[in-house]
C-alpha cells in the first residue's frame, strides 16, 4: 500500500467514526428527552435499613464470620 492509500483509508475510518458519534449523540439526546417510566415492582422490592444500632443480644453465641468460633481453635 502506498501512503496515499493509507491516508484514504484513515479518512474513511474517520468519517465512519464521525457518523457513528453523530448517531450516538442523536440516540442519547432522544433518550434524555423521553419521559422516564419507573420499573414495575422496584419500589416494592426496596428495603429500608434503619440507622439505629442492632440489639446486641441477637449476636450472642455467634461465630465470628470467617474467624471461627470464639471458644475453639483452628486445627
């Protein structure tokens, strides 16, 4: 290939890229202007977690996760 052929190929690819970017901009613009429809059931599946501390009595006699039981040693 000659330098002119390489330059022509680069120009074609740049034009393709420009067209692709323009199409992407049109699609994004259309999505932004479209009204948002909430997904069904999303609000029903959300769970509110309170900021209050847990009752420490719930955690008595519980193994430390990944560390094993407090009164036993690893083999």
